[in-house]
């Protein structure tokens, strides 16, 4: 469970700071594939990776 939370945290950082695809982020964060990544990301954050990225980018634009 700890390792999974570390992987999701890494993915959250990559979603917020890069324009890498979800598949690339999944691999970089240590997930088997994009669907494995999406399933665990959603379970731990309540959002899909795409929703998280969109929400972060919207909030970041509002901060400017």
C-alpha cells in the first residue's frame, strides 16, 4: 500500500508539471500499464488522471 501511494504521488507530480501522455506517466511512475495506473489513481484520489490534470491546469490558470 505504501509503494502504491508513492507511485500515485509521483504520477500526480508528473500530471501537474509535464505534458507527458498518461501512458508515459504510468510507466514512469512504475505501473504495469495505463489502465492499472488509472484504476489505482482513481481509487486513491477520487479522480481519473485526466480529470486531475484538467483540474490542476484550470486552477493553475486561475492563479496567474
